[in-house]
C-alpha cells in the first residue's frame, strides 16, 4: 500500500508539473498571440493612418494644384500656320517652339492637342485665381511660348511686358511668357511668372515686383525656392553707399552671388508688411495705384519712395521709418511730390 500510495503521489506530481508546464506554455502562446495582435493592430492602425494622411495630402494637393477646370472656350490647332499659336483661350495663346516640337513628347499631333487643351484650361483657372486674389487683371492677352531650352538653358522662365511711351503716357502693348518645359512643369514657377504678368503693368521697383511674385510662389503655391529670413535687420546687405542691395537689383537678367539673397530678402520684406497690416494690404496698394493711374506717366519704373507712399496709404501708417531702418533709399513724399517728379521727368 505504501508503494502504491507513493506511485500515486509521483503520478500526481508529474501531472501537476505537466499541467503547470502546459499552463505556462498556453499563457506564453496567448501572450504571443496578444502581442502579435497588438503589433498587427498597431501596423494596421499605422497603415490606416498613412492611408488617411495620403488622402488628406491628396486633398491638399488637389486644392492647391488641381484648380477647377476652366469653362471658357479653348481653341486648339496642333498644326498651325507659321506664326500662329497652337492654342488660344480667353486670356492666353500657347505656342510650341521648334526645339520642343522635335522632342518625342510633342512630335505627334495628338500629344500636342491633349497638352494644349489641358495647359490652357489650367492657366485660365490660375488666371481667375490671381484675379480673385488681387482684384485686377491685365487688359492684354498673355502670349505663352514653351521651349525645350530658352536662351540656352532650361532653368530660367521670363515674363516680359511690352509698352510704348508717347505724349507722356506709357501704354502696355503686350505681355509674353517664356517657359522651358522644365520650368513650366513647376507649379510655383507658373504662379511666380503669372504674378509678374499681372503686376508688371504698374512698372514697380524690381525689388517690390519680385518680392510680391515670390510671396505668391511661396505662400500660395507652397514653393520651396526662396525661403524667408528670420530677421530683416540680421540679414541686411548694403552697398558701398550704405544703401540696401535690393535697390541695385536688375531683376531676372541678373545672375550674381547676391541674386538668391535678393529674392529671399524682397520676399521677407513684403511678407513682413502683409503680416503686420493684413492680407488685403497689397490689394489696397494696387487699388490706389489703379485709381491714380500715375504709373502710366512715368518714363521708367517707380522709385522706392513712390511705392512706399502707396503702401503707407494702404496701411494707414507712415512706413518711411520702417524702410529707412532697412537702409532703403527713401524719403517721405506726398501726391504733389509725385506729380512734380513726373513733370520733371517729362520736361523737354
């Protein structure tokens, strides 16, 4: 009996150990399954989060880049007569240069036809958007030419405004835009250049004209080319006469070590003013200039004091001290000073 009882106890201990071992293993399996489920859940949540973010990003891109298609009439001629455009809409003509026609992407009629209709629809929508933002628009059609290379490079896009000057009045006669395809395909560049097509009609100082164009490029089109400086005073550069280097800017035709600084600094100036006085500031500036029409009586571009007069009027604050602090060549003037300046310019 003692032997049987001992064997029984041994069996019970073995069963207990076995059960304990199985219980531990089951707990481990359950734990691993739980961990796996948790990790899978995390992965699933992460994937769902990524998909959601992607959808949000696509909506942002759609809102920013995919403007509502133009409802205006667009005419396309994939094989136009010499000197005629490949497409025309209400505010644009579009022409392919010969070097672009030789490329595989545009050497077939159907390719040109599809691209032209799409490009003009997009540009019309962008035109409407800038008109909404600024409250004015050019009176002339904009003639866009696309190139493989423009002036030997695919890195420069240029907007030009043609005008005539007679009887002491400057009149715009045409607006042209020249895009290498590498530049046209960049949304921020199209926005920058179209801003010029709008604002060039006022013959603004180069630094202000470029500053406003970069403002639209960076803050509307969300570009990356010309970031703002953190400090206007800390980033200031002056010439030998102690004048802000923006005053010496030649615009698009310039390519010097200062060029990138000038774009960024001009943008920082106009952005800072808009931050202080509201998003409607420059709309008011252009409204004031449009009402006066004094820009048409200038033989050349506006001096800085001229544009500062209008910015001050729009802001309701004398901004001459602001510009003097940044070493601009500027003084306080009034409407009589402007009229006297124009009269002196036009005196034979």
